[in-house]
């Protein structure tokens, strides 16, 4: 009968909708923590549910018509449409799972944003070679040397790639702490902005050492980037995973500094 072909087509359309909705929800769950992504995922699931409902109604009409017009001498195989009903039920369960994932995405996003907002107004130390200078307050810097260095210097580099200050630093192995007062090599104070720290150290054989650096700055806000909250330190966006510690700033320091 021609109704068999239509019935198969309707079911194939439903399965396509199921795969699309499931893939979209899985991607949204993996890259969640943003209200935009959560909203788009929820909208996709809702559309999938609406289309499933429409296709299921069409399926029932086709099934009813097929049963009414079946050959009494060669009736339909009941196991066939029973299997089709089971498949529709599985699709519906997948969409319900997507809805629950959307809800978990929203809860996770709210929890992470609340955590990030707790850093606002705090001084944080984070793994990075980039630091924010507000034009007046010295910047605290930490760096780690795997072995004792025979020579070690610090270079301060501006946003255009120019080295504006160079000074010797300790070559002791382990963690070392220094502070940059914002002065350039000519004695003038550098303008506020983002600067990079470069520690150049060599060991006893003259080989360059691998140096890890961490800087300290005041958090003045939170920003979402690709669905992930970042802490704003000056114009620098710091991922939460890069934060080493946080402390209350000295009295009189404001988050807008």
C-alpha cells in the first residue's frame, strides 16, 4: 500500500528531529554557563518537542487510515506499528532528557556566576605573564625557577611589544616575589594599561630556564567569554581556573581603580 511508504517517511522525519535535538542539547551542555547558550538550547528542545508532537499526530492518522483500509485476508503485522510506537516513545524520552539538561545548564551557569561575582573587589593572584598597571599602584609579581639561575633579568613589555623597563631579579630556585613600581627605564611613570612580564634566566650551562609567572591585580567585574565567566582585572580577562588565591585589598582601594 502507498500508506506504508508515507508511514515510513513520517517515522524517518521524526528520527531526524530526534538526532538534531539531541546533538544540539549535548553541545549546549558541554559549553554552558552562559544565559545565551542556555536559552538557545532550551529553544531548540522546545522546537523539537513541537515537531515531534506534530509528526506523531500525522503518524497516528496514517496508522488509523492504514488499519481501516487493510486487506482482511492479509492484515497488518501488529509488531511493525508496535515497534514504531516504541521508537516514538524513545524520541520523546530523549527530548525530555534534553529539557532536564537545559535546566542543569542554567543552574550550573548561575552557580558559577555567583562564584565569580564573589571575587569582585578582591586582589587575586593568577597565573599569567600579563598584568594591569593602574598608573600608580605597584604590581606584585611572582615567578618560579626550576633550578638556581646564574643570570636572571625581568623585562616589562608594553602592548606594542616595546621593552620599557629591564632590571635584575633573584635567580634563586623556587618561588620569588618582586614588585614593579610602574617606572620606565627613563625614570618616567608608564601610563595605565596592560603590560607583559618576561623573566629571562639561564642556568650554569648557559641554557635558558623555563619560568612560570603569576601576577596580582584587583578584580572590578565579571565578563562572559564563550559562555565562561572571566574576572576583569583592568582590561585583562582572567579565567577562574587561573586564580591561585584571593585577598581583600588594602583599605582605601576600590574595584574601579
